[in-house]
């Protein structure tokens, strides 16, 4: 049985959308190493449709010379959750329809290793509420936006801190797993 490992860039107030607010902080190489550890263990990618539509054109033509993560993103099987048809083409992609917790459970049972999620905040909210996230890696940027779509909503989600790190650019990495007793 596989696991679901999520990677999110968020602000101090929990905003995840349109992460151009990350640019002033740069990308610390240690952040890339941590994300690389996640993708090294992953056998598939799960994305929400909006994130997929941004990732497909950004990744599909990249090579290992452009980015060491390109083979993982381009060669791995990709599953996309969303009720709307996909606009972008990307190799090895399967649309699985609107969010359905049972369909995600079947996907976890089908895959060995981790199923990697990057971004896809709306999808991640549903997965957290349904207790389907095994690892939640938050890269918290030292900025408060005050507006924007937030990862956290009204659901009570209980998590257990597994690890943490602080990078030279001020970003804090918090790694959580499910708390004893579940969500």
C-alpha cells in the first residue's frame, strides 16, 4: 500500500495560491534537497486540476539538464483530480474525475511507495479532512498576505510534528504525520 506525501509552499497565514510571493525569498538548495527526498520515494504524482494545468506546460519540455527533477515529473504516472476536462497534455496522465475519497484510497492501494502531491491546496484540504495524508511537508514563508485561498478551513485537523528545519532564506520546513487517534 502506498502513502500520500504532500509538499506545500504556504505563508504564515496559510495562503497557498499563486505562490509568486515566494520569489523574494529565493529557493534555498536545502529546500530542493528535501523535496528531492520526497520525489525519490514516490512512484506517482497526484495533482488537483488547477495545479496540473500550471505544472504541465512548466515541466513537460524540461530535461534533466534544465532541472534534476524533470525525469520524475515527466516520466511518473500522474493522476489528476477535478470535475473539469484537462486542457493541457502531459505524458502519463490520467484524469480521475471529481474528488472521491474512495478513489484516492484505491489509488493508495494500487501504488507502492509514496504518491507525491505538490500544491493542489483544494485537493489537499479534502485529503486531510478524510485522513488520507500520511506526510504533510509545509514550507512556511515569512510573509502574511492577509488575503488569498488558505490551506486551512473549518475542519479540525490534528497532526504530529515529525521533523523541522530552518533555511537561510527564512523559510521553515515543518513535516507532519497523522496524530495518534487520527484527524
